[in-house]
């Protein structure tokens, strides 16, 4: 299946998972189109001052791959600055959050894989 950029669905979520501001989500493929054990394959874009609040992943794992910009990820209770090429894997009931404190937008490829 080929999905052209202009065919992808854009969604904006306010205060995602209790975070600040808004997160732009570009759904590359919709959940019902993915036949494997995944429930999300999307590019996330956070402007300055925006964040995704702390949330846990039980029965699934989420991968963040940083495409552009810099941000701060809280993973397992520790904060880490992340930038292009960095990746974060959270699962097994652990939780995380992410925020952008910089001028440049933070762009993340996010994949949620089901483990149960």
C-alpha cells in the first residue's frame, strides 16, 4: 500500500496526556490499516512550550525516534535531553513524557507496538 503525503491524516490534540499546548499528529497509516501488532505509526510535532504528559505503557511499548529538534524525555523517572537520531523505548508498564523547551519544533516518529 502506498500512502502519499497529501493523503495522510493530520490531527491536533490539546494537552495530550495532560501535557501543555498542542501536539500535531500526522497519521502515516491508520490503526485499522496496520495488520501487525501496532496501534500507532505517526510523526509527532511539538512547538516550543508543548509537551506530552507522563503516561504508562502496559501491554505495549512505544518507540520515539527523534527526527528534528531537541527535547527532554522523562523515561523511568530520569530526564534526558534528546536530539536527531536518538531513540527511546518505553514499555512493560513503564512510563514517559516529552517536552520541547526550544524555539525549533521537535519532530518525533512514534510507533506503539502491542506486546500482549
